[in-house]
C-alpha cells in the first residue's frame, strides 16, 4: 500500500464515542422504552452491538439488536458489474411502533442509509428511525443527516475512511486513506 | 470477494465450486424474504423475465415465477399449448421474436438437451436452464444441495445415494456435477438399462450393482422419478417389478444411516419409486426441497443479472 494513512481514532477513542452516543440516545428518547438498534452490515452491525452494550451498562437491561444487509436495496444493481454477495438480514423482532436507531460506521453519500430505510420499512412501520454513525465524512448526495455522530471528519472525495475491526468484531481504529 | 461472472446458468458443469457456493450462500440469505409479511425486495425492478416452458411443469415454473416477482421483476409465462410452437414456429424464431420485446432473462425448459447453448449463442439476454432433455436441471441441483446443507451444515464428505432412472434424469446429472464439485460421494443404483455407461468418469461417482449397496450408510437417499414420457417401452418390464427392486420402503431405508434424508425432485409416482409412508414420513425432505426452490431461483436470477456476456 502506497496510500498515505492517518489514524483518526483509536480503539479507546471509538469506545468513548460509542459511550457518548449511547448517552445521547437515552437522553433524546428518555430511556430505553421502545428502543431497538439495527446495524448496517458489516461495520454498522458491529458498532450497534457496542452501543447496545453501553446502553445496558448505563440503564441496565438489554435492548434488542438486529442487523440489516442492504445489498438487495442498492440503487446501483442495474449495471452489469458482478452483483455484490448478499448478506443476511437478521431482525428477530417486530419493528412495529418501535424507535429504531439505525447504526452505520461511516456516513458518506447517504445512499446506503436510503437503502437501509427502505429495507426497514419492509419489516413494518416503526414509530421513528434515528441515525447514529461513528464518522460523518460529508459529501451527501441525498437529503439525509445523522442524529448521533461520533466525529465529523471533513474529507475530499478522493480520500477513503475505513473503520477497522479485529477478529472478534471489536473496532480497532478509524483510518483516513489519501 | 467471490464474484459471479456468468451471464447464463445452463449447467452446473459450467460452474466452479466457488460459483456454486456463492449461489447457495445467496439463497440462504434471501430465504428470509419468503417468510416476511412483505415478501418482496426491489432488487430487479424494471427487469423482464420470460418463462418459456416447452414441457409441462408445476413446481419449477411457479417457483421461477414467484422468485422473479419477489425480486420485483416482471415475469411472463409462455406455455407450449398457447405458443406459436403449435403453429410450427422454430425455437430460434420464437426466441428472436421474444427478444424483440427486450426481456432481460429467458428461463426455458425444453425437451432437447443443449437447446439452451444454442439460444445463448443467438440471444444477448441471460438464459437460465429450467431443464433440458436428459442433460441438466441446474436449479433443482442447487436446491438439492442447499437442502442437504440445511440438514448437515456441509456437503463435504456426505454419502449420497441416487436411485432410479439415471439415464433420463437431468436432476441426477446436475446433482452429480454439484455434489462431486463440493466434495460429496455419489452412489448410483438403477436398472442396468437406466444407468448410462461411463458415468463414473464425472468424479467421485460409484455405480452400484444393487440398490441395497447404494443405500448402505447413505446420509442422503435421492429417489428419481420414472420418466415414462422419455423412455421407450423396453427399459423395464412393469412398474411393480421396478418397485420391488428399486423402490424405497420402510425396510431398505434401514440400510442408510439412522434418520438419513429422503429426497425426491417430484412429481412422485407414489408406490413406484417410494412408498407413501416414505414420502410422508419424518425422514422426508421433499417439501423443504420445494421451499428452498424459490430462494435458489431468486439467487440465480439475481446473479445472472450481474453477469457479463461471455
């Protein structure tokens, strides 16, 4: 790799950000009633587990956590590139009337979030959907914004932001590649 | 990352182990869609699929139609009784006429082995084989593999007995291709008039002299339908005698592993290939096969749409 890499956040920093997001979610929603977390595969699903863990530490009691794979809802499926492998959507609870916290690692164009919201709607009618992301790097192409942000990182479109995870799906660091 | 680069799926022979595993894994992940309240995803919105069935079919045609609809494609069915084939139109002409209506995928069943390769060379849309003569039936092969994987979690190292009319069975051929590529051992048994010579050359395939030999310690017992429409009258004396030597019953199933899976591609001739108690018993996976058929066909439609022209 010749690309220049800068570490934006380390493991401890990510954990502090997730803890703060957990507090903000609880504050905004006045507790855990009707809250469910749904992470977008793959990074967002791992982070959703981390936020859920923090919430249960703070409030006691577990919040339901699901994972959504957006492959079948992508807006770039009509091309003739090989289609992406399809991951498993795993939402083992009803979304009807719930406050869904959608979790992703990096918010960029907003297209992934659009796809994820369409997927969630096919599972029922949530009371609301709120968006939590670890990194917001800008360059939105759709009218979408996050409710909870770990860190805002101004980037150029040539750069790439990656959240790295270890073998047990714990976040290690956030890397900016130039 | 695995990529599926084929524009057509005509035979499992043409696919690699990785291709087959990718299709199975996609089917596993798509399967939940069929159990939701809203059984539809927008993936193939705007695509048109023509189901062109020159031979009778209930399961496969319905399954392909549902699969297409669950992916939001528009599906059109054409059956021989109401197509121009009855007025003497050739396959190539029918296909070119259909192509003029800009389908993205043609799913075809045809009595002539290899007719799909002929079409694939002529047309620029994707071709999926829903059964061609005595050649292959890849969607059935894939759904059988998925069903075995559901039960055992793997295909590697399984002993699979396939019993019946191997010669005329496209299901057997697709299963042999798929199973041997994924590491299973295949044991074939059937009347000598119904076992093609040289079939051992396809891979880890053993031709058994008796049905009992094939059943011994099998993890999976796959019974094939006697295809009276395809074979001449000389291949077997009568159904009763066939059933005595090559029918599955509560006695000979005991030779297989305890609780071995019993599979059949359907339609079943009850009392010929297997007794009703076997079809409806606890060991039967026949309806699970049908259920898996929809997910497997969704996976096939999804991946050929992303394939490249070869």
